[in-house]
């Protein structure tokens, strides 16, 4: 396992047990972001870096009983917390790395990724792997329940011009990775970038 993976697992393992208690008011933001994906009954969707699975219930509601919902995470403790919260009833939990997804090419309609991009060791390569498993025209949502400025303030840092989630930087990154940005929102209450899978 790479040092990046070890660091991510250590960070989230230490926080998994009380993650949901630390952020109890994020539910409506998750539901609103999932609604923006435009999912239909029967669609197949992945929550990449699902953590404790907070997006799984609204994703299941969006695709209905005939749809497929997968939640993938690198950290076993986060998946255990998702199962304890009962969210494994809304989707199948996978212990896996988004750098090597155990899914067929073009097998998904959409990917939801909350807070994931800041933890990717190879953002362009990892987004290309996510693109591989999404059909042409499928959708990616890069989400965070607070905007860039609010998150930076929470973490005691300032936003710099090289911030990966700044619109021009993210647009270029997505383009290099097989995606076309279709929408960008960065407000105190939410960060959401939507992109479509290109051919």
C-alpha cells in the first residue's frame, strides 16, 4: 500500500466512529446534490469514497428498487460505520481503491464523490479510472457539503490559486481526465461540480 493510501486510511480510521456525529446537519446538502445528478429509476450509480455512506439513502431513493447503488471506500472502519448506520441496506459496500475499481468499463450511469478529490494521490489518473467505468454521457458529481472558503476557514488555512477545486483548475483537470464540466457551484453552503463523461 502506498504512503498516500496509508495516510488516508489512518486519517479516516481515527475519525470513523464519530464521523456522522461531527457533521449531523449535512443530510439535506447530500440530498440536494444527489438530486442534481438527474438519476432515473433503474440507473446504476457509484458513491466513490463513500465514507459512512451518507449519500447512499438519497442515491437509492433516486434509482429506486431496480437500480444499482454501490458505495466504495478505501477505509474498512468507514465501511463498518456505514453498515452500523444501516446504510448497507441502500447499497452494496465495496472495500476498494478508486484507482482500480473492480467494475466493468462503461457499466455505470453516474458517480457521486463527496470530499474525495482532496484525498486522491493522482487526481488526473484517478478521475480517468472513474471515467472508465461510466458510460459515455454519464455524470460525475464532485461534492462537498460546504464551499471552498468555508472549508478552508474550518481547517485554519487560506485558499491559494493552485487550489485543485478552483473552477479553472478543476475544469482543466476534468478535461484531461475524460470529463466535460457542465456546472460549477461554490457557495458557503455547498461545493458541487458536475461533469459529463466524454467519448
